[in-house]
C-alpha cells in the first residue's frame, strides 16, 4: 500500500470546446480513493470530450475515444484468423496429449493387470493353504 503522501489528486478544469481540458495537480489528500470504475469513466469522459480534426474526406469531427475503438476493432478483426489458428492448435495439442496419457495409462494398466491377477491368485492360494494346512 502506498503512503497517503504519495497520492496526488488531479483536477480537470473544463475549458472551451476548441481547446483540450486543462489538468492541474492538487496536493490535497483525498478523503476517499475512487474506484477503478470511476477512474475509467472519468477517462472515457475526458477522451470523449476531446475531438480531433478529421481530414476532408471524413466526417467533420470524430471523438478520440471513437477513433480508438475503431482502430481496436480493425486490429482485432485482422488478428482474428491468427487467434483462431492458435486456439485450434492449442486444442489439437491438448487433445493429443490427453490421448497419449490415456492410451499410456491404458497400456500400463493392461500390462500390469496379468501380474496383479497372478499376484492376487498366489496370495489367495497361500492364504487358503495356510488355512487348510495343505500346500
């Protein structure tokens, strides 16, 4: 946990719509530390309030947040085939490993089964002979 002296509070002053909002640091100790959701909402509001001048062929203004979302979506769509290939490869490898483990366990079980049956049979015969007194 950080000491209280390391907390800084940043205040966002609204400005005219043409300029970006000013952020100034205040050295007040907060009474309550905001949650992560509150921080994210503040960032979304701040990013949504910023506008970037668009080129002549695009719409007049597009918010920075919208541009980020569009770029993220484009990157995700471009990466989707590779992600699906990796997921499929991981499933194939895990299924192959499980199959190898299962077949290996089955083989070991069947190899040891005759020994186990022989051992139990011998033990039961020894026990029976000790009970009856016959070898």
